[in-house]
């Protein structure tokens, strides 16, 4: 894999990334008459329509994560570090503004200009089209550190700046003059927002105060305070209700009635992290919020008390996923457990099919009462889970174990919630020990039983429908060490357990008897069973991988090559490939039949979990400190991929993670020159001289040569109706004194029966080539010419070789020698037979009367007989072996 995209897997897209810590931007599209919302997600900008919250565009990626976002009517402005970019059509970068020395943290589009402020307190006004600096203002950090920026409505060429010192300044940026300084309130300004009324601005302070201020007269109109820390965002309703909303760092939203000048209501836990951006949709009772918890929400205010309810939302994990697995057999849902304690289902088809199954909880009712922040009942994150669709509509189909926790939980995919049962050994029903916990789980393919392994070495079976304990393996415990993996085969015959002491044990599923035990080379880290083929992958603590066949119970393959802990493994649906990810940041694909490494690539952050689609189209990966689930398309399904073993000194290349949508306009395979191993093999005309080789011509060119006369008779058309000759517009007359019409010319239907031998005497190319070959003995040219002709043309050419057709005895001899050469070299074998058969059929009389030709024919007959006897022996031998293979009891 010399270049990105040249290997087995190509970056496709990311699932479950919706929002970051950067406030979103709301835009109105005049022609579409629709509002769009742009949110920065990592290195690209996602654009959603507000109506359905469907993604409509994804921008090209920038070199680093976006830290600041703004938009005007035409362009979206996004900055990272000290560079500002402008996107057109929500996609491609059309302008780049370079000039800042430090990271940009404030942006404000301003007519034909855009204003940016960096953390060193340098304000630059850029001309959007020319990308030149129009103005630069340096502020002293000690006296005026810019922390907020706003263009007040109707204030021509003016901007209002807020500072960390609490003062505000109004500047005219056309004349570069400070017009007015506001003394402020002695507290740092965190946000500035234009109110629906002219001259009125809302100022958010670090103390949680909101000052509604008239900047024309420098008068405070009203003052509010919320108790949850600094104001992170402010927005005003414009649909006739005088309401102001304010966001806080803990995720609560306060709504203030501006007429009554009091708190109207609170929306607690609107987000689980700080509210990054808030905006009311102009003229509608809709509020859009986003936060660093990877959620976008549209709230509608249609209920009593003025509070909002979630109308639409898009949310992923707010902390990185730890385990991902495909759910079901259609390859359309990926179940994902995250460090935020939630279990979620992401659709690979469309975001509207995403589901959240919620957070694990000891007591659901008590959890709901306390709310997210004060919830002491929340379970720790899920470390391992198994799911099955067989009975998921009847009872719970997912079993999960939690970090450092003895109880395993069941989950219901249909109801999208935690399930009915909490499974743990009976001896711990009264007290929960701290040092004993569940480490591995599996669910049977019928969905009836769950097998749970513990850190003590105990392995238990539970019924999924009733939650009843159905027994355990071993007298007291299955293994001396902690259980590192459990697996049940596809027919509920065997349970395979792996212990940290280095043993793999096979148990009868029903009777719980030990069938077989084998010692491993080192302590296993995890196991994975491919149920269809009965192949068990075992990852070890010494970074090696073994593959065990559960039929023969022998280790059939051992792979080494990772240089870090193996995090996860997944099999391809047909069981041919084992794909592994490790802390060394590599993802490797091992081919089991050949026992070779066939693909390897590096990623920026190690993949903690891998899963391959049951349909084989995608590989999904989750990474360290990353909220997304990344899809890699399997290139072997749709393009020519060389699956050759990689050399020992192979150096994998670093591949960037996929962005949100596939890049339709970039052809991954088209612009690459094919690498040396990908060159298509072209077969030579003859592999070996001793082999009989057929031509590559279609059968229609040679198979019916003997039956041409019959075919022609069958295909002979009936006489078509004669079209009457159209009369001329002006009927011609004979010149003379008396005008007479020209009589119509009589068509001569009778064709001459005399054959013009002069025409036939013209020698064809084939004839000329055969004449030349008599002296040179090179028959390639006439043969190639004959191969290019159709059946009728071949017959005409062969007829023309006889003396009565304008040919000669020498040319006929030359033709027979050409056939002899073909039989000698053993190539174009079927053509030699077909051409000779036609030749004999056409010229049998002449051949029998000419001694020279008869001599050549007897030679050909010998050649044919020898070749055919040899072929017949080979055919008989092959048929004999085949018959034996079919009938013998092997």
C-alpha cells in the first residue's frame, strides 16, 4: 500500500459526529426559502436543513480542527490556529486569509469585509474578495483584551467590542476611530447579542449576569442573573413573544420574560456539557442549540409555561466509544457503547434511523428524578456486549457487562431502552463485592441464553427471557485466572472459555461437562469466534494472534507483527480474513487460508474497536479519544485489488480518517498510476509449445463453416415488394417542334448469365499472402487475415483457391501447408480443424486427382491422428479420475 487508498480499505465516511465546542451558525437561503444550520465537526463544516435536520452538505476538510465559525449570505468562514478560510457552496475553500500571528478566536462578517480577532488582541478587517487587509488594530491586553464582538443593527461601519476587563468600545472601522467607551460593569464580557429592538444589546458577563443595554444612551434597561456560571450564549425570540434565552456552562438554559422582567422557566440538562451556540429561528418558535456533547437539538415552544420540548435532534456519543459491533445480518446498524455510559445504535444508511438506548442505571425511576447531573444511580461504562436479533421482538436481545461491576445488564433494541434483567450470581445478591466483576459475555445464536465470565474465573449461564440462572461451568469455577473471553458455537453444542492463566477450555453447553482443555503459549487477551466456520481467533498479551479450529481443536495459524496491545479483532463474513487493531496504531488484515498479512495501514489514533459488516461491504472502527465511528469500504468488492502477501520489511502508510460524507467528485482509483503488482495479466497466445491451445475466437466464426449452405437457404429473404418509381415534379419533354414527353426508361430486370472472369481474376490479400508463404514458409500473415474474416468471407476465400475460381494448385498446396504448421505448433487447434473440413468439402474432386496435393494430405492425416490419440489419452485419464472422485468413499 504505497499510497493512501491503494490498499484493501478506502476511507468512506464517519458516523455519529454532529457537533463540537464551536457555536453553530444559522443562515437563510433566499431562493430555497429555508433556514440552514452550519456546525463545525472536527476539520469540516456540516450543513443541515432546519426543517428535517438532514445533512445537505459537508465541506472539504481543513488541515486542522476548526476553532471558530461564522457566516454571511454567501460564504461560511472557518478558522483554525491563525488562518481563516472562506467556503463557498458549503463545500470548497475559495478564499484564504493569512496575516494573524496567533490563534483566531472571534469572527464577524461585515458587508464586503470580515473581521477577525486573535488571542494576542490583534483585530484585522479583511476585504473578502481581494483577501487583503483593510485595517489592523492592536489592543493592549492589559487594558482591553477583546472577548466579544458584535455589529449593532443599523449602525453603519460600526462594531461593538467587549473586553475581559468589562469595558466596551464602539469603533468606526471605516475611519478607524474609537467613537465611544462604555465603562461596563467591572466583570469580563463573555458574549454580545443584538436584541430585536434598535440600539439595544444584551451583554453576557462571566458572573452569570445578563445586561440588556441601550448603547445609544448608554443606559441599562434591565438586568438578570442566572446561577450556573458564565453566560455562554444569548438569543431572542422574534415570533411575537418577548423572550430571551441564555445558555450556561453546565448545559442548562434559562428563559427570561422581557415584559415582566423575570425568569419565565428553566430547561435543565438541555445538553450534558456547556451550551456552545443558541439561536432562535427568525419568526418561528424554534430554538437551535449545540454543545460539545456531540448533540444538535431543535426545541419547539408550543406548550404551557413557555418551556420548550425537543422537536428534532441529532446526537452521538459525548465521550469516545469503547466497543462497536454490527447488529443483525443486514449490515445497516452498528451498536456502540461509549465512555459516557450510553449504548447507541448508528445507521449506516441514514442518520434518521439512529437510536439511543440510553444510559445504564441501577434504578431507572430514581435516576429520572435526580436528573443527569446528580445521578448516583448511573452504571459505569459498558466494556463488552453481545447482541442477537433472533428473539429481540419477544425479549431482550443484548447483554452487556460494565467496567469494574459485577452485574450484567440486558438491553432491548426494539424498545430502545435498558432491559428487564440484571444478571449476577445469587451469592452476591445481597452485597456487591468491589473486587469481583464481569469481564466477558456472549449470547447464543438463538437469543435464549447469555454466558457471562467473571474476574474470579467463574462462568455462568442465564436465560435471557426470564433472567433465571441456568448453571455454571466447572465445579466451583471454570478457570483459575480471570476469564478473558467466552464464546458459544452456532448450534449451542460447545462453550469455549479462555482464562488469564493461559488455558482454553471446551465445555458441553447443556451438560456443563469439560470436553477438552489446551494450554496456550501465553496469557490470552481476548477471543473471537466466527460461528459459521468454527474458527476461533485468540489475541495474546505478547501481541501475537493464534487461530484455532474448534473441530480439530488445533492451532492452525499463528500471526505476529503487532507491537502493542491488541485491542480488537473481527472476521470477514466468509471467515477468510482476520482483521486486528492494536495500540501501535495499525490495522492489519490476515488471510487465513494462506496464513499471510495481506493489508496493513496506520491511523493517527489507535483503533480501540473494530467490526466488519455481515455483508462484507464496510469495516467500522472506533478510535482513542475520538467520538466518531469510521467506515472503511472494502475495495475488493468493486475494484481490482491484488491480495498478495506483504513483504517482511513492509512499511505501512498513514491514512487519514474518513470525513463525514463520501467525496463524490474525487475518484480514488482514477488518478493513480497502477502500481507494479496491479498490472493486469495478459495471457500469451500459447502458454507452452507442448500444449494444445485453442484460439480466442467466438464459436460463430468457425463452428458453422460446414453448414453455411443450409444457413444461407434458411436465411434467404422473400422477394421484397417493388417500390413504384416516383414521378418527377417537372415531366421532361423531347426537344422539337411538337412537345412530346420522354418515355420512362424500362428497367432491365434480366441480369447477364455470363460470368466476368476478369473480376474473379483479381487476387485477394489472402491469396497473395499464401503465394508469398510458398517461398518464405511463414504462414502467420495469411492465418491472421483468415482469423479476422467472418464465416461467409472465409468460404469465398477458400472457393477462390481452386483453378476454376481463379486460383492454382500451388496456392492450394500452400493452404494445406498452413494447416500443417497450425497442427505442428498446436495452436488455434479448433480453427485448423474447421478450415480443413471446409477446404475438403469444397475441393474434394480436385484434391483426389492431384498427386502433389494427395501427398500433402496424407502427411496432414498422420499429424491429425497423432495429436488426437494424445488428446484422447489425456481426456480418458481426466474422466477416470473425476469418476473415481465422485464415486469413491473418501
